[in-house]
C-alpha cells in the first residue's frame, strides 16, 4: 500500500529515472525461480504473462528507468530495501540491521533476483541492456547505513524510508540545514501517518 503512494507521487512529479516495485513482486519471483531451477533446457523456460508490460501496466521497463527499488522480506520477518541498479548492473542492499542475516545467506536469498532480473529485462526488451543481461550476473553489495534499527517489527517501515532517502540522495546526509531537516521530518511524518492509518 505504501509503495502505491510512493509510485503515485513519482507519477505526479514526472520522475522517470527510478521506480518502486511492490513487496508482493518478490513472491511470484520466488515461485518462478523454483520453476527456473527445475528446467533442464533454459530455452524452454518462460515467465507467465503477468510479468510482461501488459500484465504489470504500472511497471515501466523503458530505457528511462535506471533504478528499481523493492522492499524484500528475507527470512519471514526481517525486511531489507533492494536497490536494483540497472544502469550500473548491480544490486545494493539497504539493511537497517545487518546482524539479522549474514552476507552469505543474503546472497543465497537474492539469487532469484540476480538470475531472473536479467531474464525479465530481456523479456521486456530493454534493448540497450540485452547483451549485458545475457553475460554478467548482478553483483550484490550492502550499503552501510548511518543508523541501526533493532526492533524487528520496524524493519519494513525503515526499508521503505531508506529506499526513498536513497532515491532522493538524502540517505547519508546529516540533517544540518533547514532543507535536510525539513526532508527528514516530512519523511517521518509521512510514514507515521501511513503506518497508523
């Protein structure tokens, strides 16, 4: 629901360089990855129509989108923010509590994104990336956050917040001036209103 508000705001502001994927995007990806792992001939693997533009009309797979943001549940209760950087062909993980999931386990859990994202890009014909998608897997790195969130119930909200801060280049800014302070306060207020309603 929160991602819907974010996407509506992006459309209103005519921001096209990045987009947000809903958290539910991860579930069908998990199912498709299991099917992918069972296929002997990769030429026979195909995504259902729900992954095409017509099935997901609000997802923009055009050349303008350089980064996709997606909240991702890693172990049943802990959430991280995924920064799928299409332009630089890598995945950054925004994790408010890196003690919850080791790097090795996180790499294993994100393998489905690494493998299937290149196939999805080819499926939706982002022509400039087709060759890259066929050759190189997306490397995964964690971005160090300037704060730590211990309560596990808050990781979903924090993941959404840090993804928006990352998208707007406010993630590593300390609120020193009026503009930065206003941005942090407005983000806090926005999420507090959504979570409590």
